[in-house]
C-alpha cells in the first residue's frame, strides 16, 4: 500500500508541475510576442503630437497594418509614468533632455526610439511688443522642469537679455545667471500653466505645444523664438526597453519620420512646428 500510495502521489505531483510549467511558458510567450495587429496604445499631448498621430492613424496606419490607439494627456508626467507601468506601449511628447531628467529623477528606464519634430521655445507677452521693452524688474515666467528651465535661460542669453556663466549652456539654473542688467524676476511654473500666466506676468517663455493649444502662433506672436537648426530638443517616440524591437513600434517610427508626416507638419504649422532635422 505504501509503495502504491507513493507512486500515485508522485504521478499527481508530476502532473501538477507539468501543468504549472505549461501555463507559465504560454503566458511568457504571449507577453513577449504581441500579435502584429494588436492595438498600439500611444500617449501624447493634444497639440501638436495628438494631431500628428491622428494624421498617421487616419491616413497611413491601416495600410501599414497598424492599429493605433491615441491617449491624450495635458501634462508631462503621466505619459511617462503610465508607459513605465505598462498602461501604454509608447509615448510621443518629449525631447531627450527631458526624458533623461525624468528617468533619473523617477529611477525608471525608458528608451528613445526616433525624433519627429521640433517645437521652438518662445517668449510671449500681452504687455509689450518687443523684448527690448522689458522694464526694470519685469517678471518673466519660465517652465520649472530642469531641462526646459535651462533651455529658457539660454534663449534669453542668446538674445542678449541676460548672460550666463561660461559653459553652462542648456543646463543653466537661476544660480548660473551671471548678468541680469534689468533685474528680471524669474517665476518658474509648471509648463501647462505658462499660457495662463500671461495675465499676471510681464512675459513668459512657453513650450511650443502649450503655445499652440493657447492659440498663439510661435512664428508671429513670439518676441523671441528658438532656431530649428542644430536644435537638440526634437520631440520623439519613446517606449520601454522591452518593446524597442516591437515591429509595431518600428513601423510607427518609420511612418512618423516619413515624407507624408513631414509635409503634414510643414503645411499645417507653417514654421510653428518643424520636422526633425530641418
């Protein structure tokens, strides 16, 4: 009896282990190999990223075999946190300096895929018509994230409004302002709040996407504007390391960098947004 019981128990245990092993392997296989027609969920800011991606979805995706799902966000945090948590497959809203800063600060790993477009940063005002009209002690709002704050200070320095310590470039902080002849008062704010701040400050440096959402035209409404040539702040496609080689991600990157999207950006935004590389 003891021998018979041992044999039966062994068979039951072996069967259970086999079942568990089979289930685990199937799950892993399905997680690492999504179907080619599985929806690709991409997080974006509404303008211009959402508009560009909607153009791809409506005109190019089906022919390329892509099933795109667009998820819109109005901030710069959730698209990355939801990508890291697996709620998104990719996002398209940020440049490399911001990606690196965010990843380091949150201790997460995200992967740059490809650049798409540049949104020139600009200085705007409802109170003056020329940057030379900034008064002594004028208030200037700036984006408060590290990468865009340094970028904003460099924009002011490049246009002779302030001077920065030698060599700091786009990594500048307020402590790196070496010369401020007009005694400007800097007011760092969350980027999405900058267009609204124009009612309360003398001028504000606004990210291109938020300027467009607020009805501002960077090419004509800005007092000073970043140049596109040699600009390291191209916004692009980002995913998690495990999906860098996903055929769907590669196909989307190919479409976003293609001639159709380049023409769409040029025709729709007329210099307010520039195709990457231009």
